[in-house]
C-alpha cells in the first residue's frame, strides 16, 4: 500500500505541473509550496497550494482501500487594466484542464479524480487582483 504522505506529495507535484503549463502560454510565473518566489509588479503569477488532506480507510471485501481527499488552491495574481481579463482566461484554462479528470500518478495504484473545480470572487488589493480557484480531489489506493 502506498503511504498517504507519498500520495499527497505526488498530488502536489501533479497540480504543480498543471500550473507549469501556464508559464509559456500566458507568461505567468508559478509559486509552489516550499519554493522562494519574488513577485514582480505588473507580471502575473499563480500560487499553488495543497490544503491538508483527509485519509479514510475503507473496507470493501477482503482488501482495504485507502481514500485520500483534499483541496488544491490556485491563487491567480494579476494587475493593471488587463488584470481581470487575464485572470478569467487563466482560471478557465485551469478549469478546462482539471474538470472531471482522471489523472495518472507515477508509482501510485489509483487515479487522481478531480471532483469539483470552482472560482471564488476576486479580491482587489492595491498592487494585485487575486482570483482564487479551488480543486476538490480524491484518490483511492489499494
């Protein structure tokens, strides 16, 4: 059985790679957990943060199944006159990439399922417009 810590680290890496795909497409920089990031005013960026996961042991037949679920938060930071438009385009790209997907994780017996993807209201600050996007995910391993 793959440990929950291993699965969560692979989920973090998978969502990080989804964010990386935005770099060339929209000229945004990516800030991932545990990495130092210095935002530059006027340059859009996306922060990827995996929120704490829950683990539950399910007994189905003779083999127990471990279900791990959680949330991933993508904060899209933009500024200037195009800020909201760019945030909407990047958010829609993430939604299209992640909605109802079965994502393979290397070395994990189980598929990562994105159960829901949603965007919350923009938050305007003096320097940035922040658009939070959330992904509810789940994976069952044997």
